[in-house]
C-alpha cells in the first residue's frame, strides 16, 4: 500500500472536496499536495495542479486558475497523462468567455497536447 502514500491520498481528498464544492477545504488540501509535488510522480502533480486551478476558478480567480493550468499543461507536454489532459480540458471548458493572456496561452498549449 505504499503506492497510496499521504500525499497521493491528500490529492484524492482535494479532488473529492472540489467536486463537493467545498472549495476552501479543497484549496488547503491541494496546495499541500502541490507543495509536496517532488514526492509525487509528474502525472499526479499535473492532476493536482489542474484540480487546484478549478478551485481558484470557482473562487473567482480565473487568472490564477489559468496560471496553474498552464503549469500543468507544460508538465503534460513532457509526460502525457490522459486523466490530466481530460481534467485540463474540463477546466478549459469552464472558463467560458475569460480571455486573459494566460487563457490564450492555455488554448495554445491545449492544441499541442494529444
């Protein structure tokens, strides 16, 4: 069971809290995961970054969400992971008409992903 270490489980917890729209709790859990990203494999790091991006978008900060999503997209370009790419596309679809420079960069990165 060492595959499911504390950091990985915290990522699952953050995702579950985000899906339950308990955004403050999700932010705390996911920020902890991202801070310990060196303990995760790159694929799990990208998922945590995208989940945290969703939390920031829900909190009314799409610019920070896009910045985090861009970090995830950069990692996904080096280590593709279907779950990370799927979550990144869901984040993108939730942006709506937000057209910041980070959002434009994210659109470019998404077009380069498989």
